[in-house]
C-alpha cells in the first residue's frame, strides 16, 4: 500500500541506547530479523499466535510494544515478510509439485492459515486503508496476470511484496514502487537488484522513470483514500488505475484488486471506465466476499479486475458485459475457478526494450488520447479536491432563530404538591420547534423560578428546527448559552504568580482582562446533551468561529460526539482527537473540533516537550473566542482541594488542568455539561466562569468562602444557588419524566432440580467453611496457640465470604434466566422492545482462564468460567 505508520523515532531511541561502536539495525532491518525468526515456524507448519509474534518482535527490537518501540501493525508486517520469504524459498518448487493451479492454491491457503489474523489496527492503517493482499488472493492475481520470464512487472503499491513475489518466482523482472520508507527498505532486502521508487502511486505515470515500460502491472491500491486528502476519496481507485494504465506497455495486462463497487454501474466510477475504454478492454471482473480479506483486518467485499491494453491501431473489442462481470465469489477456490474458466489467456506482448528506453512511437491518436486522459484525470482530481474542501455548512440554509416571549405564572397549587414538575419553556416559545421525544420534568424548586428573557438569536441551519433535529428544550439551551456567552463577568483579572491561576486586578493594570461568562447544562440522561453541545458549536461555526474544543472523560466517547455532530449536518472528519498529534508538536488543523480527554489534558511537560495543555492553547491562539465544552465536567471535581474526613485532600490534576485551560483563554465561550455537577459543593470549584465568587453577582469574595458557605448551608444552599443561576440565565437542568412508567416484578419459581443444585452447593460451602481453620493452619497463618498472621487470616476469611456471596448471586441469577428469556420472548411477540442490562459478566475471569491455556490446546478448549469455578479454585487459592 502507499503508506505505513512508522515508529522510526522510537526505533532511533533504541539505536541511540546501544553502543556507537557498531552500526545499529534500522527499523526495517529489525522487521526482517523478526520475519527470519518466524520463518522456521512456517517451514515446520506451526501456527503463529500473538504470543509467538510478540516474542519475535521482542527479540528483534529488544523492547515490547508497550514501550512504543513497535506497534502490532509492524508485527503483522513481519509475519507478511516471513510469508514472502517462504514463497521466495519454496514457491517455485510448490508450483512444480502441484498438479493444477487449484492444487497450488490449496498449498498457499494452508501456508496462509499459519499466519496470525490482523486483529489490531492502527489509526494510520485504517485512514490510509493499509490492508495487504492475502497470500491466496495474491496467488490468484498471479494466475490472472500470467507472468512470463520476458515480462517486466510493475507493482505501484508494493507494500511488503505479497504480489511481487509471485512474479519473481515466475522469472519476471520487477519494478517496485512504495511510498513508505520502512517498507521500501524491506523491499530492497527481499528483492535485491530490483529498482524501487518512492512515488505516490496515484500519479505513477507522471513520476516514474520513463525507461520503465512494464508489460504487466499488478496492484492493490487504497480503495477510497488519497495522500493529503482527509476522509473518503471515492475516486481514488480510478485515479490509481488510470495512471497505471497510462504507463502500461501496449498489449500489456493490468490486474487490480479494488473495492466491490469498482464497476461501470457505480456512478462515481463511470468516468474512469469511460477513460479506460478509450485505450483498453476489461476482460474479467469478479466480486470477492469480504471474508477473504477478514484475516487481514477488513471484511468489506472486494473485486478482482483484469484489463488488457490495446496496441496502437487495435479496434475496440466487442465484449459482452455478462461474459466479463461475474457474480460474487465466496471463497478463494471459487475465485480461482472463475479465473481459470473465464479470464482469457494473455495476448502476445512486446518484450521491454533491451536498452531500457520506453518506445513512445509516433504522435498519433493513441498517444494523444493518453495525454488527454492524463490531463482530464488531473483536472478531475483538482475539481474533486476543491469540492471536498468545501464544508457542508458553507452552503447551508441558515437564519437567526426566531422566538416570541410569553407570560409565565406559577401553576396553581402544583408547586407544593409534587417533587417534579412537567417541563415547558418558561420565558419564550419557538414557533415550529418540535417537542422533545420524551416528556421532561424539572424539580419543583427549579420550576418556581423562571429564567430571564434572552435577547440572543442563534444562527442555525433551518433544517434543525424544520425537521425536528433539535427539540424546543434543546434549542432553548443553545439560546441561553449564546445569551450568557455574549456577556462578561464583572471585574478584571490578570495571571497569578501561580501558573494557571488568576488574581483580581484593576482595569488599568498592565495585562488585565475580563472573563467571558460561561453556561452550565445540567440535563440528565436522555435529554440529548451531546446534540445540545453540537448545536452550540454549530451556532458559533456559522458565525465564523470554526475552532472548538470538546473535552470528555473517555476517548471512546468520540464516536458519540461524531454521531451528534453529524446529526446536525457536520462532517465526521471535523472532530479530530488530540491523540492524533504527538505531544510537543504543532496541531495542524485549520478548522475543526479538537476532541480531548481529561486524562490527556493533564499530561505534563516531559522530555522537553510542551504539555498537552500548552499544545491546545497554542492551537487556539491569541484572542480565541470559540467554544470549549467540558462534557462530564464533574471529572474536574476538586479543582481547589478540600477538607476530607481523613485530612486535607489535594486538588485534582484534572481539575487544575481544566481550570488552567479556562484561565488561559479568557475570551473563550465556556460550556459546562454535567448531570451531577453540583452534588458536592467543592466540585463546583472548576466552574469559575459562572461568577459564583469574586464578581459581585454572588455574595462570595473568594472561592474558599463560597465553598465553606455552601457546605454550611447544606442541600438547601445548593438548591438556592441552582435557582439563582437559572434566574440569571446561566443554568438549566431537565430530566426525563417517569410518568406512566409501571413496574412489574418477574417471579421465578424454582424447580425441584434447581433446589437440589442449590442445596448441593450450600453443602459444599458448608464443608469448606468447616475446614477453613484447618486450611489456615496448613498455610501457617494460624496455629493451635493463636493467629500467626492476622492480616493474612483476615484476607482469607474476607475472600471466602466474598466468593460465597458472588457465587450464590451468580447461581441465583442463572436459575432465573429461563423465566427471563420466556418473558423477553413474550414481550417481543407482543411488539414491545426489551432492554437488558448485563452486569458482572466475568469477562476478566474468562480472559485469565484463556491466557492460562497453551496454544496447543486451543483446538479443544476445556475451561470453566461458571460460578462453580469459585468452589473448585477460588477458595484454595486464597487459603
């Protein structure tokens, strides 16, 4: 493939740690060394598992993957290199021994089955679609190509040489191209003497030495990825094929593996096939089931296509599409059979010029057609790049959101009779806005205070309101967030001597600045907090503030953020994780939403590299006034430290980092999002932009005074603060209504057999209990004279009681499952939806038991991860 994620910098660190007297192996040489370690296992027919692969990499690199010296994509490359070595050494002999191509394919299949599956993928391998050709499929490509000793074979995206090796054992000459430096070095080690270039295969004809005129080209290009293009580029395959075809010698053959959609029926590829038809004929094409690629990290359907280039003066061949395009092949055996039955034998081809000079010929029609083809492809590429550069919001129909004020009065008597009140917009109404999919409520105390009438009008795509993408309560949040962000807190501030903190200042002090107000979203589960955050960012995006930061608890939540952002019309590529950029490097992102986790944000400076916080601030730049959303903001709890039952509790690093980020960009539009942000008073220490202290809006001069007063006032004081914040338009908190929800207890009657099982295990635990003291004496924990090790004795008894509780909990749960399954089946039959929460799955226990099983027993697993395991092994291990 075209590129490969390199950990060369880490390998360089390994090299630097070695004595300088002897030159140290490069990263590629270490990969080749690992492959040589694996080669004997292929030769003896032993499967290579993750443990074996890790050991080979550890031996070659002198470090594990956890150190960052290599990643698992590198390990899989080493396994592929070993396969190439295997074919180089034994491939020709295997072909001689095979009675037919199908029999040879069977040999290759068995060899490939020994290699490990690609179960772990790097970000770059997914983004650049680096899925190497499986060895059996490479053998089929070789059969379709019909390699001859007189051929010069070009592989524009050579990768680890999985396709090229079959050309070499056929005696053909090679010309290889690979963009990734590490893989080029590997190819030099595997194919000594072959010319190896480093061009972008998408424009191989423009860049490759003119002396190279291949008679055969085999390729597995990226299906929808291109260099310097973010996201999917659907015409990438056509670009690669057209450039390769332009370089192919007349009467030559091109065999390409593509996505299944690469066919004339696909609209995005029709232009490419029209261009192909001007100079060549598609003589064979068959779709391939995704499971063929499954062991190499993807399960998408693919396609094998064979294209024969016409010689100068040849007429367009009349080929029936039904004779060329064949149905999906489920296995490699089916594909080989289709190739043997339907792929025509290669026509005679003019051998490469012995002087190495490409024969250009006269400036007649075909040559001019090729130039026109190349110019058209270039123009199309430029047009597509320009089109892709446009953002959906650049041409979206957007207008200020219109709403009308309304009078609000307390519901007569309702506020005294219920804990929660039905939620409705209290200060205004939005014509045409959809009601929330589920009824919402707010506490009676919060319902007694209406928010102020805002003046801010968000700029949003009209479809968000028209199509009900954002409900009325969600739009209300966007309005009040914008209303708060339009104002500044009272007072002036300047940086403190303590890094990341501020102190009060006079407006005349040098470097003094004001802080923009923040806003707090306290909605509970089901209110769509993610969409509300996305809506606030969209409003600012359309106003030209196209940089934002989305801080969350886990990197896995980026998928939820992307889902909510795309629901409002954004692109998936707009949200970029900070982890994509190395610490200390510049964040090269002109516009977009930087997704950051709290754990990453607190990463300190190390090895001369700036902290993650400084990296984010540098990207935001001076005068940043965009959105910084602190999702699950209670993760910044205890930003100021507090007194606990066992003494003073230090301020959390996450809280300090979040506070420092707010203070570093005083003009930023801060958004706090948490359903539990105010459960503990001290946890509000991070919410400095609400003006709870030091601004005059509340009677607290300092943060410490605020915290102590709230702790003294208890829940009532917290409730008053929440109401006051709502009255100022700085806080909203809604929850799902449980009105109409009914509870029905499902009762399971134990069967006599289940009662007998329960009694048997109860007897077993009684025996263990009665012999526990003897076990403790045997373990020298206690003796007849007393306890020898009180801590160990306490731990043993605690483990016994814990295992006993866990065992019977699991046992009773398992016994209830028959009734539960019947109830679910009945609900489904009645048209209801069944939601099941699964806890205590014993996944960790299962993984521990599987790790204990040697690879030789994997074909016949005998493992017990049922509650019985607690009886058979848990108690002896703890006593």
